[in-house]
């Protein structure tokens, strides 16, 4: 099963470029339904084989997964800690500072193997994600369970 359905990414891309405002909204709504069906809180995402997590450019506490570099929409996973979190993330869904330090102390370009868990986000566009139109970024909220630098 795909982590993020390619059809959802294509619909988000269409929602940014379509000249018809009603069509843009319909594409966005359909993409959000597909994403909600796929990005269920509690779902685990693992690095497998050569597919690794890496620091996402321009995002605090954000990782990208190399297999999700699909084009015009950036897909990232944002983790939260007690010292760096958004409203709408439960205490039980926070990443420990020790695990977060592995990412924060890594040099640019570092790659990581590990496991993350998708967590609910009370103020998102879906149950566990937020789409930023100006940044062209789909941000999936998560908690780091296991992470080690390559």
C-alpha cells in the first residue's frame, strides 16, 4: 500500500493550477478524502531498503522520505517534542527529546533509517495532515519511534 496515494498528489497539483475555482476546490476535497483514507493515525511508516528519511529543506522538525519525492508537491513528516510542538498535538503523540536530538544534530544531507507513527492533528486539513498551498507542501504529523543515522 502506498503511503501517500499518487492520485492524491496529482489532485493537489491540479488544485493549484486549474483555472476553474470550483474545479480547484473539488480536486482538493477529493485529494483530502484519499489522504484521510491512507494517512490513518496509528499507521507506521518504515524506511525500507534504500528508501530513507532525510532532513526536509526549510522545515523545522521535518523529514522527507526519498520515495515520496514525486514532483511539484513536497511531502514531509513533522514530528513534535515537548519543547517544539503545535497546538492540536496530544502529549502522548510527542517524540522524546533524545530521539529528536538524533535528527537535530545531524549534518545537512543526513539519511536515517527507522519507524515513525502518524498521529492525529486537531487543526489539520485531514485527520493527520495539513496542506500548505503557498509552500506546495503536504505535511503529515508524526511521532518518531525509532530513528538512527545511516
